[in-house]
């Protein structure tokens, strides 16, 4: 009996002990699980971000490397060391030179006086497929108000951001313009000469040997500005013999008293211009030489380092034949120049 009681007691104790064990077993908290999941998500997120940042960094480095390679300066082959200052690679703001970006460009300026053949000469240059000569850009007074406006204008021209009918910007091998002595050139000669030297601008001087012919052409052109003989239109240059014949009908009257001083003044102006810009790379040309000797045009192309081309112009000469037929008071002019250093102007003649 006692043994049965003990056995029951033990059995009940074991049941209670097991229940107690069951009741005391720790329960898993949802907060802990959530924390574990959150930590796992954070670790994965950080890992993914690190991978993305690494990829972005790699792409950025590649892009910067590509830009660096693209922006490397162009290298022109077979350029002599002495020629390097005159070789340029403009980077226009208004367009892209594309496949011509590494084509070298030469800068030039035609320095001359009105009615010295500069218009005709410029049309010859522009007939070259690789030349852009942009005309008398400083005939507009606002562009020559001071040296700052002059420099700003030249910078725009030489950076190929100046657009005219003559522009061949993308693949130009030589770019420039013509500049008359009375358009701020002589007034600011020191600063302009320094600009030419600093920027490797080659200067082309163009003069006329027969200054008497130039004077007649100047007076006739001035008269036509008011008279407008060609159907009410003024033209400084013409492209047909008919138009040339109409303009040539006018015969100016020259002041024989002032003739010698005026001719001398023109000579002095030309001499001063050469003196002012003598330190620049330059060439001196004469209108008459270009007419008589077409090899002179080859010399000009060599000066600008251009591939040789046959240059042409559609312009027609206005005043032809002997000067005695082109001046109203020829006898007075003849008497004024006889026995002077300018007497040869009375007899020189040429055809064009």
C-alpha cells in the first residue's frame, strides 16, 4: 500500500514537473525576429549600394578619361619649328569643326588703302577653297571705337565665329580680313602689331604703284556714292563690262595745286604702315605686279602655306586705257607732275 502511494506520488510529481517544464519554456519574441530581418535587410542594402557606387565611379573615371583624350591638342605633322607660332587650331563657340578640328589654320590681315585693288585681290583669295577672307570688317565704326572693341572683333574672326558669304569655316586653312589704314589701324598700331605678333597673324601689305590712278579711282568712286550711275545703285566693284563702261564715263577734275602734297602724303602713310608693322611676319605686294605677273599669286599662297590653286575673280576693271582719257583737266595734271618723281605716273599703262 505504501509502495503504491509512493509510486502515485512520483508519477504525479513527474507530470507536474513536465507541465512546469512546458510552462517555463521561453517563447520566441516577434520583436527579435523583426530586428533580425531588419538587420539582414540593412546589410543587403549597404552591400548593394557599395556595388552601385563602385560601378558609377568606374563609369565616371572612364568618361573623364575619354574627355581627357579627346581634348588633347592636335599635332600637325611636318611643321617646322619656326612655323609653329603661325599654326592654329580654333575652337569656335558657334559650331563644331568636326572632322576638320585638327586641320591647322593660318591667320592673316590684308593692310591697304581704298582703291588699291584690295577688293579684287580679296576675291582672288576667296576663290581658293581653303581661304576665308571676310572683307572690310572695320569699316563699321563701332568695331574700332577703342582697342578693346578691335581686339574683341579680331578674336571672333580668328576663332572662326565670324560669318560672311566668304566663310568656309569648318575646313578653312587660312582666315583673315582686309583693313584700310584709315579704319583705326594707324591710330592703334602699337597694340595691333603686338596682337599680330602674339597671335601669329601674317600681314599682307597691298599698295598701288601708280598713285595717280588710285586718286582718279578714289574720286570717281566718291562721286558715284552720290550719283549712283548704275540705275540708282552705288557699286564700288562691278562684274560686267557694261557696268564698267557706265562708271568710266565720269571724268573727275583733280586739284593740280594740291596734287603733289597729296601724292607725297599717301607715300608717307604707306611707309609709316610698313614701319609700324615691320616686326610682324609680312609680305609687300603691288597691284600692278599682281596684274602683270600671275606668279605673284603663287607667292602669296606660299606665304600663307596654302596648297596651290589657280585663283580667279569675276571683277571687271573700271578705268582702262591712258589716263589722259580719264581726267577732265589732263593738261593741268601733266604740267604739275612734269619734272617730279611722279612724272612716270602720267605714262604707265596696263590692261586687266
